[in-house]
C-alpha cells in the first residue's frame, strides 16, 4: 500500500498520526468485539455455532488486548517494537482463525462467515499499521 493510499485512509499525510489512528481504530473495534463476546456469549454462541465458554475466554483476551493497543495508540510516539508486536499478533490472530476454522471448529454458516471476515479485518489492521510504521520510519530517516 502506498503512502498516498495510507494517507487517504487515515485522512492525514503525517505518518505518526496515521499510525496512532490505525492503532486506535484497532483498539476500538477489538474492544467492541470483546464486549459483545463477554456480554452476549450465550446468544452469540448459538448464532455462531461455538461454545459460550470459548466466546467468554476470547472476550476476556480481546478486552486486555484492546486495552494494550489503546494504550499504545495514546502514546505521542508509539514505540516501533510495540507496534511490531501488535502487527505480528494481528497476523497470528488472522492465521489461527483460519486454521481453527479449517481444523477444529465446526461453526454455523454465520460463524464460518464471521471467522473469515474477522480474520480479514484483523489482517487489514496489521497491514495498515505496518505501512504506517514504515512510512514513519522513512520520514525519520
């Protein structure tokens, strides 16, 4: 993704602001997902065809993760190591979601679609964050 495309998505040409916005958006989306899993694990479990216990565990993990990403986004200059960790964890989440769907989960049709959509969105966050980090590093060199 080019710097121009990143700037258009972030509505700013400043790499530092782009990076913080992509991290903040990730934190918000992840946090909303976490709250939904925690508050509605029963109904969502039935809809998605997965156990409510799994959704509760995922919701707890995602709540902590969202808080961490939010804290990173709130920093004036998020450290590159922290951003790389978020990028790598997002990519790992996407990969594990697809592997779980293929190997051990047997969700409903809605659950299968949700797992794939979630994996795509999380991978997109990783790519946006990585691109913004690279743009920030290029501007500082």
